[in-house]
C-alpha cells in the first residue's frame, strides 16, 4: 500500500459526520430519480428571504460596499444587534460587545476557543450534533447532561449541579440551547435563573446558543437569556439565519462580556477577517426594516406545528409539543429498530426523511444517554406544504405501527 503524503490530524479525521446530512443526501438522490420524497429532516426554512434584506444587500453591492470591514463587523450592524437583544429580551448589551461572524457556527467556535484545551464542556443531550464536532476540534472533553422527553426536554438542575461537583477535569462552560434544536423546547425562566446561579457558584461561563430566540410558537411565552441574570459569564451566540430565512448569507454574532471584548475580537482577525460585507448590510436591513413579512412566518410555523401535533396525538405517539424553533422529537423506541435504521427504512419504504436521534446523542454507544437518544427521531417543520407535512407525518406513524405489530 502506498504511504499517504501526509496524515490529517486525528482531531479532524476522527470527527463525527452529520447524520442529518446523510439522510439529506439520500433523500435528494431519491428525489433525483423521480421518486416522491417528504423532506422532514433539515432545518432550512422555505419561506422567502424578506424583500428588505434583498434590497439592502443589492444596495450595498451597487454602492461598492464590497471590501473588508472591521474584524468585529460594521458599526451599524453591531448597534442594530445590540438594540434588538436589548429591546426584545431585556438585556443591557453595548455595541462593542457584539462580534459579527459568518454564521452562528463561527460564533460557537469562537466561544469554544475562549476555553483552554483539556477542559470539559457540558452539552445538552439530545443536542445539536455540531457541538460534539467543535469540541473535538478545539480539544474540549464532552460532558453530557440529560434533556428527557419525560421532563419535556427541560434540564434537571440537580443533575447539572451533580455533574459540576463531580466533573474531575476543569469545567470550561455549560452550553445551553433555547429554543432547542432538536427538541423545540424553550427553557423556562426558573431553569435559566438556576443555570445562571450554578455558573456563578462554580465560576464557569455559559455558552448560550440562541439562534432560534425569536421563533416562539406560543402566545405569552418569552425567550429568556442567561445574559439577563449572569451577564459577566454569558457568551451569547445568535444569528439572523433562521428568523429571516437567510441561512446562506451567513450573518451570525457572538455577544461577549465586557471584560472579554479585547481578547475575543482577536479571534476574528486570526480566522475569518470579517463576515461578508454585503451580507452585513443585508443584516442591518433585516433588523431595521419592516418586520411584517417575518411576523407572518411565525404564524406559518405555528400552523405547521399544530398540524403535525394533531396527527401524532391521534396516532397515540409519544412526543413533546414544541413551543419554539421548528423541530419536534418523536419516540419510536418500541419499533425495535435503531433510530438510524428507522430513518433509513422510513425513507426507503415510505419516502419520508427524518433525522435520527442517535445523531443528537453521545458519540460512544455505551454512554447511558446514547440509548435514550436512539429512541427518538426529529421532524423539522420549517419547509414543505401543509399537505406534504401531513402526509409525511402520517406515513411516519404508519411505518411505526407496522414495526410494532
């Protein structure tokens, strides 16, 4: 065997791949063959990018705003983001605390890079698969905390404290995600206050992934950020991607405590230079422009959620009704299949694509939380017509019944 010219670093080569992308690719291949596919597996909104965003981006192009910006982003966007989080969520953020990045993934990476390698990071389980990937790349050790379907995917504060007390290696951060992907759960205020107090007691930072903070599905429900209660310990990650249906424009942000501004800003200089200039101006237009178009999107997500919930309830499926974002987890554990096999066969036999639950769990199948995640599949209801969502959900229930028979 010929020896390779070089070996890719283990932290890169051994990084887990996304199971969501596996199903997405197979579903696209199936559709390319002319077969009908109901794509309920990926969180890409199909609503239009608002006209204000398109117009603002085109205007920036015509005005030749195509050069480098400051590493932390244009002042107009940083100010607009600070105003939005302050007005919407009761924070006291100043513009110089905002670092504009090319998507929330860069914001999460920057937050991880504020932690010394070898430290542990507490991550929600089930949780967004890229948390595992980034921890591996940045030399952090994962410590999983449970989000159980029996508790509507709210964390158990006593369990969190127990993990903090018995961690062994230093704890670098508690990572939270609310509203959650893949759960659709909005952490309640009691939980957020509890996490803030634990962070203060143990002297650890909070990395708060709030990408879906402005997609709340139930009237009277409010998104609460830990930055409201522990501003000096919270690294807040957000983006305009989901709310404004502009995922490909890559406009995200990281809000850092005042004492960390100087040391965190250098990460942009060392890695990305800056977020795309014209997209930053599109972001200004998104936040400062007419909001009526995006306000209608929330109503669409709510209608889609309600339609899926009605079908699942009628089929007596075990699930938790989501109240934020556009995801829902369904328990398929009694089907006698791993979640991956369930998803693969559901796609092959019924033409329905869903994300399998083990992808949102620990890498190690022997970890006690792996089995819990492996009982679940995730439905994304941010795209497709109402008929497609209904048929896809009905076929999932039908396939589940067939396996349980």
